[in-house]
């Protein structure tokens, strides 16, 4: 095949079938006119090498096809890139915080294997980071390709801008440090330290919840893993954690509940002025969370710990029989398998009870908002 035809075939393969013929014909005329001009100047036919030199001047087939291609010229354009960068920074900080918490749990359980714990944390962080960046890039590419412009790209309010401090590591450090000296060292000049949590705008809380829900969903479906959740170490050997049957039974419902909560947070970010709509959506989501929590308390058996030939069940305490004596006894508990299962059951029961209490408060707040708010 002639080098020119081979070149045109390579360009045509990158073009849509609707415009391919016209573009290739136009490009062929351009190339042939240059070839004829060179042949007239030299007084002879051009060799394949000389024709190829002309093609090099015109450009690589991928670059030439890109000049004729319709749609965006980049995966994520300059308008969306700052939002992609913010999401990446905020998500990576959250993943790092979760991994740091997992490292703390792992080290407390088995201080001797500190090096192994560090390696597992790095592995978990990088796998989670790659998943996050891939998801953000895919979402950005879809928005860029189909020219999707959410409301938060064009309609935003100054009072909601403090949410973007989530991507500032300096503010994280200043908030955790506490002292004025530490804040002065951590914070750049002119920056403001986060205020009390109750004074944070609703959009910031919704963004926090949205990111946390996304990380939970990725973990729940197995896209990312956290060290210390499926196994940990105690004196006497490694301990594996097997989920009880209730989790398989509620797997789809919990996934749907998390996605629904994420959708409500998305509505809050997308339409912050629609407060009645947000309240109306929060009520069924919170009610579903209460039902899931009650089913877990009814099941009782939440997990099984296995160490060698020994097993112990992690049992959830009934809300009626929960008391503070069990919490006070935790620091004095032994580190055997049975004692660890009892401790986990006690702690998880209280965590679940607090979550359910917060859901009740959310329902009451949403009902009050429905009665008093006029959008």
C-alpha cells in the first residue's frame, strides 16, 4: 500500500463514520497538492521516504485526527480540573485518616508486628487512593464528554465556601493541634481556623457525609480494604474475623441505605436552598437506618473470632440491658479471645445505639424543618 494511503487509513480509523469520508478526502487533497508541488520543484517523482517527510510535516495520524474530532480535547478540562483536584485531596486525606486509625488499632493489638502493620497500611492507602482517583477521573470524563454542568459549578454561595477547607492539610493540623502556637505554626498567614462543628455550614457537613459514604460503599462492596477489619493479632496468634449471617442477609439493604444517604447529601450540595426537600428525603433514610439497627440488635450475633482451634462470638447487647458498667470494665479486661469478643460486642453495641439515637434526632429535626421552613 502506498505510504499516503496507509497514512490516511490510520487517520480514518480515529474518526467517526459519519464524517470520515469528507475529512479523508480533504486531507488527501492537501497531501497530494504538497506532493505535486515538491515533484514539480524537483522535476521527478518523490520516493517513499520523501513522501513520508511531507506526512511528518502534516503531523501524526492521532494528532491530525484530533483536529477534526468533535467534543472535548481533554479528559478533564480546565473548568472541571479544580473540582477534581479538590475531591482528590479531600478524599486522600480521609483515606489517610482511616488508615491511620486502622494502624493504631493494629499496633495496640500486636505491637511486635509494627513493621508489618505499616506495610499493610501503605498497601491499603495506595489501593484506596487508586480507586478514588479512578472514580473521580471517570466521573469528570463523563461530565466533560457530555457537557454536564451541575448547579454547584455555576450557582454557589460564599457562606458555603468553608467546605473547601476539607482539602487543606494545614487546617486539619491546626484543628487537631488546638494550641495557639501550634495553629500559628501549622496555618499559613491570613488563613482561618475551622470553627466549632455546630457552626459549620450545612454544605460542609453534607460534603463530609458524602465523602464518608463513598468510602464506606467502596469498602462495603470490596473495592477497598482496611487493615485490622478482617483480621488482627492478639497474644497467642493471629485472629480472623468472620461476619455473622445477618450481614449477608442485610447486605443489599445496607448498600441501598448508604447509597440513599449519599444521594441526600448530593441533593444538599446540588440544591442547598431546597431545605424542605432535603428534610423530606432525610426522614425515610433515617427511618431505614433505624430499622437496620433494630434488626442487628435482634440478630445478636454479629461476628465470630477464630484463633487456631478456638472461636468466640461477638454478640450485640440488647439496648434494654446496656449499662455503663460494661464500658468501665473494658480497660481491666484480659486480652484473650473470649474477652476480646465481649469487649468488641460491648463497644459496637454502644456505637450502634448512639448511631440510632442520632438518627432519631435527625428525624425530629427534619420534621421540625418541614413544619417551620418555607422554600
